[in-house]
């Protein structure tokens, strides 16, 4: 190999390797082999259990307090794996707004997500993880947390359809029968105790939970199409499944059409 050729390839090859390694990290193809980009099979743009794709928005006022929150009325089962998705709009520069807080008999931090304009905190079976992730005020983001609770404890965070971060939680089944709160951080199980500094301030739309890990394709399609609902979701917010407290307001923006007959 000539000197000139060597000089060229000595520069190019490391760049190729860096790019290749980065791609493996971003898409979970090497470091996180349990999350494969599985193809969609027998899945349409409509849920097979519910004939429409509900569209709802909840506004949490821009003020610190301990009274504005939602409580899930639907019983929560044991979860080996699950995916939580929503459209999220922050209203203020915050330090730690608690958006999702699930407490059970084993831990008041069974699964919780706090999001600020500069960071995300995730709790799983009592273990806390924090990563620096930036959000802009009054900008809407599609977020998903695809979680392998029992097998590895990994929770994959997607923003606008792209895998952004991987959290390493405490591995183990997230036990059901607990209390799920949206907009406040639970500091105990049973007796609801809140602190105003953790109160959520922003808008949450199309919040849904599945008792399985969605595919890359499903998450990407949801971020591009509000009327795409992967099938057999465990929970979506409506008047029967949630109780609203304080000054939280709900707006049903539209009903997406069901499948053609």
C-alpha cells in the first residue's frame, strides 16, 4: 500500500468504525439485543379491541400545587413488559415535573417518570436513573417508554419516533394492584402524599399503555400519525377509566374513524 493510500484509509476506516459503533448503540442492535426491530405482522392502523383511536388532551395549569392530577381507575395487572406513550408539551422551565407515578405494595417507586426541560428521571422497582435530555417550552413531543421489566430492566425512551436513551432499571416484574397517578409524584403507597415542587405543568395528549413492547415501526408510525393505534392497548384515558382532580381540564380533540366495513 502506498503512503498516500495509507494516509487516506487511516483516516476513513476509524470514521467508518465510529459511525458503525454509534449506529449499533442508537438502534440497540448490539448492546441491547432483546429489542429487535420486529416487522409489523397482522397489525392494521386500528385497534382490534377498540374500534376507534381515541384522541384526548389534558392540560395541567402552570402553577405549583398539590391538587391537580389524574388517577387511573382501571386495575393495573402484573407487568412483565409494557410500553407507555403520549404527546407531551412542557409549559415552563422545570426541574422535575412528575408525569407518571405508579406505586404498589412493593415500592412507591414501582414505575415513575419525571421530566424537566433538561433531564428525565425514571424509577423502576425502586431504582432511580437520570439522563440529560432537553425539551423546549411549548413544543410538543411524542414520547414512548418501551420497557423490558422482568427480563433485563431496560427501558427504551423514544422521542418523536427515534430511540433517544436507554435506562437500566431494577429488573423484575412490576406488580399490579397499585395506584397510578398522572401529574404528581407519590411519596407513599395508599395515603396520597404530594409535594408542589414535583407537580406537572404542561399538556399530555393521547396517553396510552400496552402490556407488551411495541416495535420500532409501531412507535415510529404513532409519532407521524395520531390516528395510528397499535392493537390491544391496555389503557387509554376516558371518562370511565380516570378520575380528574383540581384544575386539570380535559378536551377530546377528535375521534379517528374505525376500520372500513
